[in-house]
C-alpha cells in the first residue's frame, strides 16, 4: 500500500510558476512510477506528467509540454511538478498518482494508476 500527500497548490496570476510536491509513504513507494493528473471543473480528468521509478524517463501531456518538469527524489520519496508560465486553463485540482509498475511505455489519461492522492487546488487568474 502507498499513501500520497500533495502540497504546493495555490492561487496565482497567469505567467507565474508553481512547484507541486507529493510525498509517498509505504513499503514500495520508492519503486513506484509516479505522476500527476488534473481535473478542471466540468471536465474529465487528464494526464499531466509521469516519471518512472528511476527518474530516467518522463512523459508529458501536450498541453503542458515545455512548461512542466516532473522530477523525483527517491531518498525523500517525493515527486515534484514544476509548472511555469501558468495559464488560466491550468486551473484544476492536481492529483498525484503512483503505480506498482515501475515503468510504462505509454501513459495517457486512461492509464489506470494504483494509488491516488487527495489532490491540491491550483487556481490561475488572468
């Protein structure tokens, strides 16, 4: 079992940056691939970013490619999502996810992840 706790959300103006953090606890936390999803009001949940357990491979959604960086510190069992040049359309609840599978060749909005955090709200004003 893996427990996930997100932090770092908030209210920011367009163009600002945020760094979200997610700390995992549990027996296999350090061997889990991790990532981020988000869900905006009235919209379906969508994939944002993913990092393998080793940190060597990352994937990003087209909507955030070039503005986001996902990274992890396995010594701290923490994954980070740096989002730059925030836009109002980035407003959403951001969820941290973890996967017992340490690596996936393909990740998208329909990929089933084993563990989900409670979410952290990001609101971007224009």
